[in-house]
């Protein structure tokens, strides 16, 4: 029974990562609005899986420039979208999700690649092992480290100067736990203003 429970928990984790792989692949292939793609795939998942899938999917997109930079450091040629999707979600887990063991990240990436790109499994394994051995990014350009497009970074520099631009970008990078949204609501009898 214990072995069966361990097998099922590994299977559930890989299934969640397969959903994330499909979300990222669809986003890279179609460039549709990310939230629509995510909601479409989440409609079939349990509550526990939804949180993990949402966190990993959004995190991967938020850090796209940094993750892509790390992948390109070790990959000599341009990858197709299937390979890129697997590498992106795995690299995000390696760099930002410390609670997940590194061996599990690599194993699940190789298992997903065996399902969808069998000829790339060894390549994906090799790239992830190289990323594991070189996780630091101290020498990376500021806009890549914080995953900002170069044009937006340059616009901030022009409008706010270097120090203020860096402070603004760092502030946006902080994980917020609480957001407040004000909505002006009108009713028949009165108007409510914020």
C-alpha cells in the first residue's frame, strides 16, 4: 500500500507538470492571452493542483527572459517550443521553488520529454544538470535578471533615471500577498464612491 501511495503521488505530480507543459506550449505556439489558456486547462483540475499549476505557470511567464537566458547559456542551438516549454518550467522550479527536490525536477522533466519529445530526453537532462551546477546569475544584465523587456527597461531609464528605475523594477518583483481593488459601484438609490 505504501509503494502504491508513493507511485500515485509521483504520478499526480507529473500530471500537474504535464498540464503546465501544455499551458506553456499553447502559449508559445498561439500567443493567446495567457489567462484564457490557463483557465481552460484549470477547469479540469482539483483545487490542490490548481494552486500549484497557477503558481508555476505564472512564475514561468513572469521570469521568461531570465529563464530563457539561462537555457540559452547551455544550449548551442534554438529549441523547438516543446523542448523550450519543458526547459522553462523545469528551470523555474530549479531557480525559484526551493521546496521541490532537484532530482524530482529533473526526473519529471525527463518523463514529460519521453511522452512528448522522446528524442530530446537526454538533451533536456543534460541542460538541466548544467543549470543545476550553475544557478547563480550575478553577472546577468539587470533587465534580464528581473525579466523586463529591454525596451521597457530603457523607457524606465529615460523617465526615472537608473537608481529610481532599478528601485521600481525591484519593487514590482516582490511577491505580494494582498491586493486591494477599488470598484466604483452605482446602485439605484445612491452612488458609492471610494
